[in-house]
């Protein structure tokens, strides 16, 4: 067990030194509770990536987009949503 803790500590230190640890900023969009804007910010303050998320019927957040004024799941969000539904109906799966 001690070796696992040491390995985890080394990995976390390596991530911190390489700048892999990011801050996750989530901002509501249009005062809606089911849409948010997500930003991954590097330790040096630069923006790594950003995207919208939409809360699906299962209560989880997936990548979203606005088409013709309507918020919903993006293509990637639909793929992830379908995957999550398949795992939960099969009795769960490894993350």
C-alpha cells in the first residue's frame, strides 16, 4: 500500500511540474441550470480548451451546442450519452 501512495505522489508531482494540472472553470449560460460553459485553464493562466456542456435527461453533463437557438447535445455529447446508457443498462462498467 505504501508503494501505491509513493507512486501516486510521484505521478502528481510530475504532472504539476509539467503543467498538466489545470483549473476547471464552469460558468452558467443565459441563467440556465442545464447549460454551462467549461474552460480548462493551465497553471500559467492560459486557456487550454473550452466548450459548452448540456445536462441530459439522466442528470449528467455532456458536450453541448446551440443549433437554431435551441440547446442540446453535440454529436460528441450524443455519443457519450449513448455510451453511458449502455453501461448503466449492462450493470455498470469500469470508468
